[in-house]
C-alpha cells in the first residue's frame, strides 16, 4: 500500500496500492479503480449499490488528480472562484465549507472556477488555475440556504445540485492570486490572517494530490511545485462562523482582502 | 532537497517524506552550512551579520544544527 486517506469521521476514505502495471485505488463502499499505466486505461469496479454519479465524482475529483500527480502535474484539493480576472482558492478538508463558499460567490454573480479540485500550472512566471469539469455539489441544507433551492429529502447524499447549472462558471484558466486555508469555524466573525510563505508549504502538501509519496522522483517534483506555488501565490488562513447568514460578510472580507474591493458591493 | 520560498527555506527529507521550515535567520545558517563552513565559522559569520550576543547566536546555531542532524537533513563532516 502506498497511501491511506482517513476521513474526518475517522473512517478510511481511500486506499492506494502499487501494482505491476500501475495502481489500484479503493474507495471503501463505493468503488475500486484499476489504473493501468501501461495500457493508459482506468477501469472502475463500482460497489453494487454505488450510484453512477458517485463514481463519476470519485473519478473526476480523486482518481484524475491522483493520476495527474504521477505525471508531475499539481492538483489542489480546493474550490476556487473568479474575482475580476483572477482566481482565489479555498483549501480545506472535506466538510470545511469549500463548496458552499464557492457556490455562495457564484450565487452572488461571481463565477466559480472549481468545486473540489483544480490543476495549477506555471507559465511566464505566474501560476494559473484551471477550471474543473464538475459543477458545485452541495449538501441539501447548503443548497437550500445558498441557492434558495428546495431541500432534498436525502440530506445524507452530497449530490451535484440540479440547479447549479444556472450558476456562472468560469471556463478558462485564470492567474491564481490568493490561497485561503479554511479554519474550523471557531471564529466569531470573518478572520483572515496571513501565512508565511515557507509555512504555507506543509499546509499545501496536506491539500494537494499525490498518488505515491514513496516514489522519490514523484515526491521531489511535487515538493518543488508546491514550493514554487507558495513562493508565487500569497496564502492566508480564513475562518468564519459556519452560519449561512454570515456568508455575505465572508465574501466581502475576501474580496477586500484579495484586492478587489469594488466587487464587495 | 531544499527550496527557497520568499525569504524562507523549506527542506524535504526524501527518505522519510518529512518537511522542515527555516525562517530568514535559519535560512542564512543553512546557506552557510551548504557552503561547507564548520559550525564555528557559521557562528562567527552570523555574529557579524546579526545584532545579537555571540553566546545567544552560538546556542541558536547549535540547536538548529542538532535539529537538522536529527532529521538527517545534514550530515557530520
């Protein structure tokens, strides 16, 4: 085994195994993905009761980013929105509110770029964020609060919300201007504190995709890319009370901090 | 391997996959060590560059060197 991911509730969310032809990715209760690097083929074997949409989300948001890491590409576990020609990203583990925050921006007319993960590259000395293929997925209560949608009876399933197609979606890469690390929600009001660039690197490691950290070549390339990212893009901690009514104040704090105060109106 | 990030440096031990961050002052110590300087020479150089008591500088440099050694990010000559 080359990797084990633990979810916030302590359960195992993913296991990765190295195989002669590639890797096996196991998402307990959902699916196995056989990544055959020699044949350049990924085969999904869903659990018998796994919904097809769940398999697609796993493929887009987990499997593809992990495969990208094998090719030296950098994918962040983050949502992102477009603010007047630049991207700002929200990094955090599952449940920290990445999707809700991005959808909140989109509902306010500021396009979302990515819901759960996005690739970055470096060109001409700047870092670009690429749009994700999937639209925002929200828990039923978040969709109801942020989008004004009718609550879903099945609140346990985080599904791509049907009304999200109407939200503005930026479909071109944008310069990445700011990285926000989402806190645990203990702040009484929106609170943004800068993170030193060197200290940001370990944080970014925790919020980026790497299939095989045991492979020194891959690890070295991943580390170099994250150091370059931290060197070129400012990082800050962002915490705010997890109350839907506070989202407008959070958006205002972010656009002012990110240097786009005219978008606060 | 080491990468400069702003005025700081982040080190990665490829064998263990652990990371170690150095602030601006630690980065200068790292640079001097990378030049092959002995610890005594590093302390002397730091004392000439930073306004702090020599014994304090020596203590800080030795502690950092021990940390780096423990993490196998540097080796004894």
